[in-house]
């Protein structure tokens, strides 16, 4: 079994290049199934979720050629089946995008219920509401989702809850539908805009992505014959910003869109950190113990739930008592048990966690419970006194490209070893 060995404390200093956004890539790849042609995608993060997505596309009949570790061409002119491989689609959450894309292209699909990070209940009722509004029939039997539609017709869909996945999935299933679809109360995350930009580049007609009303005018077909570059990862950039604050370091985060980072920047300044915004890169530095703060996770542009555990490390070291209110997921505080093994004093109760700041963490063996918890534990290991071992690295490898290499270049004493 692999584990990360980290010896701290280290103040992280230097520059880091941000990779393409995981949550854009895992939607753009299924979206290629809508294209009756060939397309090229660049700036894909080299992570296991991307690799699994490509395997699913190939199992459905798409031809994928790797140009380099971050770029591919996809030829989806010949889709040969509507049964997505159960062993692959059950592995991660974003496999539900196969439903929207295959419904849109083929009018039929069977996919395993999605897996992914254990964050509590992860229903897909809003996805199903959208598919049925467009005329599809959806059933869930024996852990498998069956969806079919003789014809998809544009309709208006009001989202009962702001959902990234459902917003993207309804977009995917409507680009080739007859007529116009309106998604009201849509999610506004940067990766949603990126998926819409990708589809428009390939011939779709989507307007308003990034606002809470998205209008999709159905088109005959998507021709592809274009190249698209995935947006930089807002969550990876925020992870390194918060690592700079927690480690009292000084990091220049390059190849990011600072507009996407405004909520993180605001909180970093509030806890006493310093930020210099250069538009496509951002410098974060800190010399003091962080001040306490109150955080409520919200849909974009609010503070992102995917940076909640990383912010938890900063608050566990802050001067005073802090509160995090996790409004998106009903079980995203498992990492606090692991931080408490390292000397933090966190009391998680339901959707809230109370942090009594401590001056220093101590290294310990800890277990990554999900992708972003794993990133938080890496930051904790870097700032802690002594040695930390982090297990369950498969969670981390799903969403961060070369994370230990990137932290090592910033001065961290970190290495991956086989136990
Ligand atoms: C996406 O998950 C991300 N995953 C998550 O990131 C992220 O935490 C989440 O959006 C919120 O930003 C991917 O993009 C692959 P939602 P998703 O639908 O789409 C409820 C990471 O670390 N809901 O926006 O599954 C749901 O239970 C991962 O990169 C319904 O009730 O999230 C949650 O409370 C973890 N019914 C809320 O909405 C539905 O049909 C938001 O979920 C759908 C969602």
C-alpha cells in the first residue's frame, strides 16, 4: 500500500503551476459523445478520474489518441453501445454525465449508479427531473440507471436545489434536443461555464452559463473539428493559497483565473493573510498566526465546499475559536477526526464544526477519507511538527496531478513510499 511521508514544519515558498480543472474535465470528456466528429482537448489534468472517463468513452466506441499526458483527440463518430461499463461507471461520481450525453446523442443509455467521495447522501433527483422534462423515461433498477427517449424536446426546468451536476447534465441532454431549454436556478461554477464554452466551440448554442438562467437552443448536430483548452482548476489554486497561509509561506500560484478565487481571497485577507492579484496568477503570503473566522460553504460565487477541509487546517491553527457551516454536503467533516489525531481541537456536530485554535499540530498517521480531505491532511502534515503518514492516496490521486511533486518544489519534505 502506498503512503505519503511528510516531515514538518515547513514554510512553503516558490511558484506552482495550476493544472486543468478536474470538475470541468470529467464533464467535458462525456460531452464529446455528443459530437459526430473529432475534437481535440488540451490542458486535461493527468489524474485517475480523467483516465477512467477516457476508458468509459472507449468502451462506448469512441477512439481516443493521447497527444501528450494532458492532451487528447476524441473521435466519437461511431458509438457502438448504449451500455456503459458497470465496473468503471460505479467508480466515480461524474459517470452520471454519461447519461446526459448518451441520452442526447443516442436516446438511450444504461449506467451504474455513480460512486465518488463519501460526503453523505448524493441523490440525483434533479438530474432525473431534467431528463424527464425533456421527454426521457428514467428508471433505477438493481443499482443501474436506465434512461431512454424517442425524442428529446426542449423545456423549462426549475432546479429545486442549486446543483452543479444536474445543471451540466441537463445542458448535455438538451444541446441536440428539438427546441429551446431553459434551466432556471442553475449552478454558476466556473466549470459549468467551461462545459458550455466547450459545447459552443463544437457547434452548440448555449447562452447564460455562469448565471442562474441558462438557455440552450437545440441544434441538429455537433461537428467538432475544433480544439478546446480546459479551464485552470479553481479548487487546486485555492488549495495552494490556503497552504501558503497555513504554513506561513509565500507562494505564487500561476496559470489560474483570479476572478474564480474571490471568495477564497476575501477569507485569506480576513484571517490576516496577504494577497497580490496579477489576473492570471496570484501571490499569497503570511507571516502571522491566522486570525479566527466564520465560514459558510455556498454555491459559487460563495466559499466553495471543495475548499472547506483545507480551510479547516488554517482555522485549526488560528488564534481563537472559528466555525465552519457546511451547507452543501451532510457529511464533510470526517477529516476533523484525522486532524484531531494531530492535536487540533475540532468539534464537528452535524453541519457545523467548531475549531478551538491551537498554536501547533503534531505529525501522526492519518487516513484520507475523500479527495479534498486528503489535500487538507497534506497541508496539515507540512505544517506539523515531526512526521506524518497519509494513507488512502487513491482519493488524492483522483483529483490532484503530481501533488507531492508540486509541494516538494515549494520546499515540503514529502515523498510517496510503498508500505
Ligand atoms: C460537484 O458535485 C463536484 N463534483 C463536487 O466536487 C462539489 O463538491 C459539488 O459539485 C458542489 O460544488 C464534480 O463536479 C464531479 P451538486 P455534484 O449536485 O454535482 C444536492 C470534489 O471534491 N443534490 O452541486 O454531485 C446534493 O446532495 C467534488 O471535486 C440533490 O439533492 O454536487 C448536494 O447537497 C466533491 N439532488 C447539493 O445538491 C440532485 O439531483 C449540491 O450537489 C443533485 C444534487
